């Protein structure tokens, strides 16, 4: 690269764009399908049904404790595909780069994407790059799409929760939202709080192996656990009660939320998974989560009941019960 910053000419379709693609992108995403430089990747899929998801990432700042926008983009899309019970295989990536972005920062983001893709066992097979004028792109935006193959017989849905089912959470709440917010606002909490962004496809696979009757998985991203559970309760026409003392939360995150007036149940997560399973498979599912790399703090946090439909409650440590509301408005904008 002759330039150390992104220029408008890098999006022109000419020699400078070719240089950017070959020396920056291809150097990190050297998949065989991508190396052909065709307008579409030609791929061989295993037999069976596919699951597909797409997402766009606009987080600010681009780098935060525990990750960056590239790490987030790959992990988030892998997790979305995995929630269907699929094995993620292929990703596409689209970049909108702002004029003036440091090429060194772009390389750092791409290195993160390549590392997470390798960890998750997925291939980045096609992509696109556009450049916008300075002041119109906030550094970089990333769009991803993921494709995976579903296991035979697996059919998961948020509408399948039934009374008597058990709700599991794979780890501590609120880490990502608080990490991004603390960096953005220049806050210090005395102890490092880092984002939980991580690919959870292998954790999901382990739970499916141990508990084949799983009703659904859901990653509690924007809107946090509160929005996630309210969506499930509404889709299934059931109620869900969460035991406050059972929900794992780092003390630093809890303290930050109390200080800033945030409800930890509404704070975003990017490396946690909610699973709803039949009660007789809950122990097996929990053991599988805890044996996985990102599930050591997994816990059974609640249960499903008949009604009232669409209502989610929290039972406090004092035995009282309150409603767990969905997030209204924008608590932490530009969080993912």
C-alpha cells in the first residue's frame, strides 16, 4: 500500500482499489473462493437445509476492551446462524470505509476478523468495499452474511417454549455494553471490564448433542436479556420467571449499571447464549455449556409457565416479583 490512509480513490474501481483488495483484504482473507476474485463465490454445500443470517455493524468506538468491530462482526453473524441449530460455514463481508481511515487500523480489524473466523471454523468467501467522503462513515461500517447447514431433524424456534421448560444462560450479563460504554465515555471502574464478544457455534453444538430436545437458542444482543426473553414469551404465548440470584453478573458490571442507572437485564451482550430446554434435559444442557470454552459461568436462570402470555418476571432475592420490561428507546446507541 502506497497510502497510509483510505482515499476516495480506493473505492474507484481502479488500480488503487485493486491494490487495497490484494494487499490488505486478500492478504488476510486468503480463502480459495475469494482468491478467484469473481463477482460471486462458487461453493459446495453439504446436503440438507441451510440457515442464513445477515447483520450490519456500526459500533463506536471501533476498538474497545476485549475486541473491535471486526471481531464483533464475525462472532455476531456466526452466533446468529448457530441459534438456528446450524453449523456456520461461509461468510460474506461488505465494508463501507470512510476517507481518512488509517490503513493500519483497517489491517487490525481484518486481522481480528480472520482470527475469529478461524476459531469458529468458517470461511470468508466473498466481499465488497465502498469508500465514502470524510465525515460520512465514522471510520468503517461492516455488513456480514452467514450461511450454515442445519442438522437433520433440528427445528428450533422462539415459538416452541412450553410450560415447565427451563431457561439457561451461558455466562455473565452486560459485559459488552459496559465495556463499549466505558471506552466511549472515558470512564474507569477500577477493574478492567472487557467485551464478551465470541463465536458460540461450538457451545451451541455441544448443547444440541447433550440436549436434543432444545426448544430454541437466542443471543441477547441489543436490548439484552430483557428483550430476548420478552420476545420468546410473546412468540410462545407463555410467561417466563427469572430468579434474580441465579443470573451471573460480574460485580464490576453490576456496579457500573447501578452508578449509571442502567438495568443490567437490558444491557447488550455479544458472547452469551440463552437456551430454553425441557426440564428433564436441563442438567445435561448446563453441563455441556459449562464444559465449553465460553460457558464456564453458565447457569439455570428461570422457568417457563403458562401465563399470562408474553409476560416476563424477575423474582428478587427478597421473594418479591416484578416485571422485566423490554428496553424502550435507545439505552446505548451504536453498541454493535
